[in-house]
C-alpha cells in the first residue's frame, strides 16, 4: 500500500513536470469583416515542425515546448493576410484575419491552336507507396515539381494516385501551388483556397480534381502540393503512389514546417492548356 502511494505521488509529479514544460495555446480564428469562423487555417512555428490546423468552427489547440516561448505563432491562410503573434503570454483568444483582395489576372485571348498536355509523374510503382498519416490534428503535404519551359499555361486539372486499398471516404485535400526556388517549394503563387473532398475510386488508383473553372494561369516552373487535411476525429491514413526513378518530390508533416526531399517522386501530375 505504501509503495502504491509513492508510485501515485511520483506519477503526479511527473505529470505536473510535463505540463510545466509546455505552453498550451488555443483560440478561434474568424474573418475580420464577416466574423465567420475560418476553417483549415495553418497555425505553427515557422520552420520548426510544430503546428496544427483550425477545425470546421475555426478553433485550434496547440501544445509546444517552453523552449519556443520566444518564437512567434504564424497564422496562415492563402485567402488572408498572414498574422504573427508572440507565443509568450499567448492566451485563449479570438484571432481576426484580414481577407486579401482578389486581383484577377489578365487573360489574353489568342487565335492560335490550343494544345493540351499532361506534365509531372504519370505512373507509379506497383511495389512502392508512400503512407500519409495525419497526426495531432495537423496536415501532411506532398509536393511535386512541374516544369513548363517558360510559357504561360492554364492548369485544367490535377491528378494523383492513391492506392485502392486506402480508405478515402470523407478525406479532404487542399491543392497548393508553390514557387520553385533552388529546386524546392517556397512561397505560394496561386492565392486561391482550393479544397476538395476525394471522390470515390472506381477502377483506377488515379484521382482527378478538375480546376478548369479556377482560371489558374502560371508562367514559371512550380511545385504542385497536395495537402491532406485531418478530420479531427480519426487520423487520415492513405497510401500515395510513388516512383523511385523520378526526383523532385518533397513532403512535410506539419503546418508551416520544413520541407524534406523524397528519395523519388510522388505520383502527381497536372493537365495543362497552352
């Protein structure tokens, strides 16, 4: 009985010590104009692999080590101006993001013959897959480089292979476009929040997301990113197709975290018009 008592005290002390070494942050993110909650906002410490994402009600919870107390929490969404808040003294609060003004790019109409092409990784290895597992209510993102040879193109669709044994019911993804800098994904270059729920797979591992009505025009090499969004109840677990003979693939496991290079390429390609 005495030993059990001391064990209980020790566990309590360890629990207290663990909590005392972390900073617990939570809040709700809303649109500064409409006051509506903003879902799927990326929240984290930039390049420190500590982050989370807001849920359908704009709420988030994040626990970080006290060693990050002098850092700032970055609040990022493609449709809003990024906000940085010091972690020290952070309390449960309502965070208001200012929406960006959509600037429509000029569309040039030409009488030249329109060409269509598919660029990127168009195959996958039967013996290779990359498991994507969301954890701690945070994202996992995979990106693949797309080369367009210095001409303006319109992105009509994005395709990616998810192996058929994966359970994709209710799985949501966000499609991001990144500047290619030093052969790695950097700043987002398409300021559109493109979120889609994965369609039911039939006879093929390939999933197609139509972007034709998004009017996405790009005139430089870029990275296309598939961001897997957690469902906040159970981990999202899917197996993405891949291939070892194609490089230029990257991934990250945290909102605003560092990108890591894949040993091969992710089975992601885009359909373009030019």
